[in-house]
C-alpha cells in the first residue's frame, strides 16, 4: 500500500503548510477540484518544490464526450502529475480514446476510473444506476480493465472483488480511509487500514484524520508505521 494524503484544506497556504510538515515522507498527494480550480498549475509546482519525490494524484474525475476527455487528459499529462482519474460512466469509447491519446507519451500518468463515489449508500446509488454498488463497481472495473486503464477508484469493500474480476496488478485507490476508526463524516463506506490491507487496496486515501489532527506529522508517522506492519 502507498499512502495518499488528501489536500482538502480551505486555502493553498494551509495545504502547502500541511505538505511542508510531511516533506520527509515520499508519499502521494491528492489535489482535488477545489484546490486545482483555485490554485492551478502553480500549486502542483509548489508541491514538487517542497519534495520532488511527492507523487501527485490530480483528482478531477473527467466526464465529457470522448474527444474532450482525451484533450483534457493530454493537458493533464503535460502538467507532470503522476496519476489522474476519469468517470467510468463516460463509457468504453471515452476510455479507449483517452488511453490512445496518451500512448503517444513516453511517460504518462496512471489513469484510474471512478466507479461509485464513497459518499453513496446502496439506496441512493441504485436510484441512479439501477444496480447495487457492488454489481456496478465490478462492471465498471471490468470495463476499465478491458479498455486499458491502470485501475479504479472504489471503496475498500469492492477492492478485493475487483482484483479477482480483473488482475492483481489492476490498481485500487480507496477514499474514505479512517486509519484508526475515526469519525466517518460525510462518507458512507469507510474502513480502517487493517481492512484496507485485507482487501488488497493499493492506495488508501486519508484526508480529515490527518489534516484535522492537532499533530498531522505525528498522525502520518503512526499511519506509515502501521502500514509497514500490514505489508504482505
């Protein structure tokens, strides 16, 4: 497992202070909608200056017509980030178009597809997709795997089934991780690190339990130490 820290604080200054406090760790940093719309490319560059070994996951969940998604994916690649995501709901043509466009690059980011947002419960998810989360997440994962993506964003509880339906090497990135059983907040499907390890999660994403802690650096130290004991 590789820790991914969600930079979801209200300002660039606060996010960069958090990153500065964690610069001794070569970990992933998740840059989401709010941070990127507000702070843009200079924010990504600032993170890399803090620690060039930080890996950047740009969490924009692209969802549009295939050519527009491929155009955006190409611009994201030029930013030098290490991973980004699209919505699996965009479908197989969009997936193929994105991956074909990025094949021209010698070094491209990892591309993941969002299956079901972890804020959904089964009832509200089925109102939209007319299937259970488990069913649809696996279907989306197979579609993503067959069309050349590197993995999916899913909840911890779908990770093992997705790998069994695709490949052990097909990546799962899972938000909603509460390392030591912290409050779930607005997430519906949360899990501890022990559960994430058992379910073969590759990238556990941790946000509020770190940045709301009085000692974020100490919290990450505990998380990293626990993860080391959970590696197979």
